[in-house]
């Protein structure tokens, strides 16, 4: 009996491993549960709804087949909104990257009160979009806005500008405010990367007689290319799906000149009471985002 | 000669940096200054820079004559509950994804990351329907559930990257000393992952505090309205927009994120760096 016990330990390695795996699954279960309930299930519902006509107030639902998609792809709204979304995304992304990299390079130098400057620059990113929009609406106020007065005082304009009520002003203003709100993300990521560039590379280049521009293109840029690619991709996806800023700033106007795809989804569902159409727009939007996500996931997988 | 030019250039670049930093923060400074001006001074032409007379009347009106305090309390409850949930679920989930082996683990990790990039507007219609169905629409709980699921993927990713830096031997040593897996997690991993937990908490709190879209769709009663939609409601429903009061609301609304930011910004910079550089 004693010999038998010695031969067969109470818990075999396999049993231990199985118990271990079970505990692992138990620990991830809440995550899986909540992501299934709040993301996977609604996603499936979106696909289902996109094949139906749903009237929002009564939620009366009837089968519609692919007619929602046909209507969307043959109508003008989708293509116009897609073009608007691309203009907004590319415009604001370009400014974010340009200003973000420039600011990171400046803040990477030894300047007075560097820590304070670095913190101050991040503020727009952490404050609520609602706050950002209210402040900018006040800054751009047609009668008492400080921006118009400053520009008039500088002699750049003669009369106050209608920043949000006409085109192309509304789009340009939205793009610039978006860049102001989101460029700190680029600053943080680029600054973090800059600090890992070995200083001796710059010393060596300096001894070889390389000027500051040559040092930037030969040393800094190659080191930044990885992080810039990733940051650009992330910001592109986030700008593409941005709702709060545009909705609060222009509401899509004037007319529909700044109505991007996320605003169209919202408008269809809660303005026009067409939940099926909204779902179909959402599915198309998701496919577009998915296409942008694939390189990101491939890259994340490659790095692990 | 050779020494003079770099010194001159360094000074110019420092000045340029500070001009750009101050331009970036000017809108927020203007918000603060406006909130301290009496309503009549706002209409001065040209605008005054510093308030000629400092007035706290906008703040007092806001706190005693409007539903602002209730919105504020709602937002505090909402953001705190979301943060606690996300940190708890995220910490054990990240531990599972990192230190346990079971089939489908890597696929799950990638899938979780993918959900982070999902446009939130895509889920708005079915989530609205779901919340109406289970009777949570117009309640804070609906927003807590929604924000928890939006913050969870990034939280998992963040915590995982922080926990991966903890040497596996530390946990093994505790196990040899007789600690259970859960015991080793609580005593060894959690304290080591504290900076990551701080960053996760800050990120989650700010996400829940700042969101507008879901608050707009899921909650339509004053009793459960958070600050974002509440302040906008005050903005659009008043006939004469009181800018001093709105700027005061904006200032008060910005205080919690700024306090958290001041305490945790080192971790946060690291974590955004982690998102951009490491993951």
C-alpha cells in the first residue's frame, strides 16, 4: 500500500497542468464574458439588423435582405460622407504628425522647465472633448471671440470670420481643432522613442561634420520610422471613427459638409429613425476600419 | 565665433518651444480667465485679458442654481465604478493571458486587441436596443457596463506589458515557499504591477469621464446624466448663453482629470509609450 502511494503521487503532473489551465480560464472568464455580451453579441446584432428595416420608436422589424446595402451604395450620402471622412482624417492626421514630431523634437532638447513644458503640452489630450469644443466655440465666437480680435489687431483680417458656418472654413477649423486636441498623443510616443536613441550616434556624426539637418535625416528619422508608422496607423483609425468632436463642433454642418460616417450612423439611427440603415452603414464602416487594422495586428503579432 | 552661434540658436529654439507650448495651452488659460470674469465684462470690446474684477458668481450660480452638482456626482460614481471594474477584471485577465497555458490563448489576446480598434459608433444601435430590453437604459449602470467593455481591451494589453516585465522567478520562488497560484499573484505580482495598475486606472477613469456619444444615446434623464451631456444640455437649452458659467463648468469638469494626471503622468507617459513603442 505504501509502495503504491509512492508510485502514484496524489496529483500527477497532468492533473496539475489541467487544474492550472482551468484556473487560467477562470481568471480570463470575466473578460470573455463582458466582451462577448457588450461587443461580440452587439456586433452580430448589427449584422442582423443591417438586413432589416427597423423603425426606431416602435422597433418594428421586417426582413429587407440586402436592400439597405443597395440603397447605401447606390445613393450619394455614403460616398459623400466617405469623402468627407477621408478629408477630415487625412487633414487632421497630417497636422497631428507634423506638429507632434516637431514638438517632440523641441521638447527633447535641454530647455528651461522642460518637465513643466512637457506636461502642459499634454493637456488638450486629457480634457474632455466637450470642454475642448465649448472653449473653442467661445474663442471663435463671432462677436466677442478673442481669435477674431487678435487677428484684426494683427491686421490679418478686417472683419470677424465665420469659422464654423461656411465652407471650407468649417472643415478647416474642425481639422485644426482636431489636430490641437490629439497631437499630444504623437508627442508622447515620439518623445518616449527619442529618449532611446543612443547619444553617441549624434556625437559621432557631429565629429564627422554632419550638420543638424543631416543628423536629423540620418539618425533621428530612421529611429523614429517604426513608432511613427504605428502612431500614424492608430491615430488614423481613431480619427476615422471620431464622433464627439465633429458632432459637438459642427453637428455635421453647414448642411452636410462635415458629416463624417460616424455622424451618419448616429443620424440614421436616432435622427431619421432608420436603425436598419444605421446598422448597414456601421457594418460598412467596420469593414473599412478592419482593412486599416490588419497591418497593425500583423505588426503586433510580429513583435511578440 | 564658433561658440556664439550655437548659444544664440539654442536660446531661439527654447523661445520657440515655449511660444508653441503657451499657444497650445492658451485656450485652457482663456477658459480659466473667462470663468472668473463677471458676465458684463465678457462683452467688453476689445476683450480684456486679465479679469478687471474677479468674480466667483459664475461658480456660485453653477453650484447652487443648476443641476451641475448632480451631473458631477453622476460622473464621479460612473468613472470610479468603471475604473474599479476594469482594474479588477483586467488584472486577473492579464495574469491569465501571461502566465497560464491553455489552448487559444494567443488568439484570444489578438482578438482582444482587435476589439480595441473597433469604432464605438458601430455598437451604438445594438447596445441601445440591449439596454432598453434589459431595463438599464437611462441608468448609470448602462454606461458603466459600456465603458468597462471599451476600456478593458487596452487595460488588458497595458497590464500584460507591465506584468511581463516582472521576473517569472519571483512567482516561482513564492510557489516553492508554499504559496498557491492565487496567493503568489496577490502577494508578488500585484504589488510589482502597481505602476501599470495606476496607468490603467488613469486611462480608464479619463475614458469614462470624457465620453460623450454613449452618454448621449443611453441616458436621457437628468437623474443619471453625466457631466459631458449635462453641460451640453445646459449649453443648448439656455436662451442667452452664459459663457462665464459654461467656462466655469469646463474648469470644474477638468479638475479631476488634471489631479489624476498630476499624480500619475509618469506612468501614463510610459503606458502610451508602451502602446506606441512596445506592443
